[in-house]
């Protein structure tokens, strides 16, 4: 489970960096590398989204350790 947590956290961080680059520089590095709306870039976005949803479960761990 620890490996899955690390993978999901890494994907979410990468996603956050990509959104930061889009916001600051108006440049989408994923589309630049893999093509605009290509199947591979859609897979990347989907994996990052799933990782973000999975990371929501980390909040329950935070509330358990703070008590």
C-alpha cells in the first residue's frame, strides 16, 4: 500500500506542477510532449485525476494521527 501511496502522491505533484506551468506560462507541457488531446495525454490526465481522488483518503490518516 505504501508504494501505491507514493505513486499517487508523485502523480498528484506532477499534475500540480503541470497546472502551475499552464497558469504561469500558458504552456501545456503534456500536450507539447505527447500531442494535443492525444490518447496518451488523455491517459496521463486520467491517471493524475485518479491519483488525486485516491489522495483524498489521506485526509482520514491526518485526522487519525492528530488526535
